C-alpha cells in the first residue's frame, strides 16, 4: 500500500505550487509497436509488422511533464527547428497544456527525434535523428528571453542532453544570474565539458556519467560519497546527487551524506528515470519538505517510472495500484 507519507508529501508540493524553469535539449521520443513473425529474405533481420506509433515529449520535455504532474508551475526554455519534428514537438506541448512562450524556433536547427521499434517488451532497434545546426545567435536569442525572467522562479533545472541548446556561454550566464538572485540551479549533466556547470547548486549524474567524468569506477556507498565529494570540490557545488539505478541515490553536501535505497521493483525501462529524479528532487526542495523527504519521494517516484516501458513521466495512474 502507498503510505500516507508519500501522499502527504505529494500534496505538500501541490499546495505550495513552486515555480520552476526548465532549460535544455528537447526531443521527440517515438515508439513504433508491432509484431515480429518472420525474418527478411533480403538479410537476416526481423520484419516488424507495425501496429501502433506513439510520440512523446522527451529530454527536457519529459522533465517538464514530470513537474507539471507533480503540481509545479513550470515553463520550458529551449530551441527547436522550424521543421516537421519541431511542429510535432510544439503540438505535443499544446496537447499537454504546456506553454510555448520560451520555445524558440530556428531555421538553422533540426529537431531531435529518437524512434524505437518494439515487439512486445523487446526493443529491436533505435533510430536517432539528432539535432544540429545551432548558431551563436540562436543561443543569444534564448539568453535574452530567459535571463530577465529568472527571478520569477524558485528554481531552474538545466536538462543537458548535449544536443546543442546548453552552450557553455548560456549555461554560465544562467548560473551566474541565478546565483546572484539566490535561485537554485539543478543540472543533469552530459558530454565532456562540465566546466560550464561551475558554481551550480547541484549536479545529478548517473553512474556512467560520474565514472566518465572522474575517470574511475565506484561501487560501494563509501566510494560514491567520495565521488560526490570530488564532484562538489571540482565544480564548487553546494551538493550533488548521484543516481545509482537499482542501488538508489547518493546525496552529499560536504557535511550530510544520505544513501537513499529503493524498494524491490521490476525494472522494464530506465529511459527518463534521471528526468524524473531531478524534477522530483527540485520540486521537493522548492516546496521545503526537507532533504530526507525529498530523497525518499524522488526515489519512490523514480521506481514507479522505470516499471513502465518507454519514456514515461510520473502520473497519478501509477499510484492507483496501491489503492486497489
């Protein structure tokens, strides 16, 4: 049974109505479902008889959906292409009653789309059409849009998928402006140029990302505490949050360490789990429900998300099974 505590924490977030700006790379997560009953006579590959196609908001778009479903007042700041996939992404935002006020279109850019082909619960193939064509003027236009309105928000989430929106100059200016106003910045990092995250409030890397950044492997709680300490020192963070899959979450701020474990739950798909964790953690701290509660809620919500196939944001339907 879902505990009263989890319900109460969710209600506290909704009643406090925090305001969060999400800046980052967006994409369309497309899923083609079908049956495989034969092998192609042209090559030793399966033939999928496509039955259904579902398009979802991905990347920073998934972070926004998680926040909206948690009861947060949220806006998305990003750049999309003036192309078919860009128009599709915009229509998905409107379908979900999300604002397009800070979604800029650029004729230079093509919009990222990831297409997954599935038969049953098995993914057969993923086809990526990654964004490209970003110019300095695109980043400058977005900067002029968002820097003046930073003070309207309780926190900023930067969802960096290394697709072009999160340029070094833009991220540095956003962090500087947020720090000047006392606004927390939560960053999901990507790529190999983490210097742009200097002086952020919090980074939320997964195991592969922090091992790649620090050039070593980690396994135990003690090792992940040391990894978090190294990350905090290197980039002058207030704290860091390492997502460790089935092993939970490690938080460290230089004084307090917390290894939040997760309950046993079958994992179907980890895509989008990091989006859920950063959304829930930022929303929880912005609602002032306390660190321990924020970690417990983030871990619980993420464990619900990974029990579903595909990039799925948290929603109330996931909790109904506990109330049956």
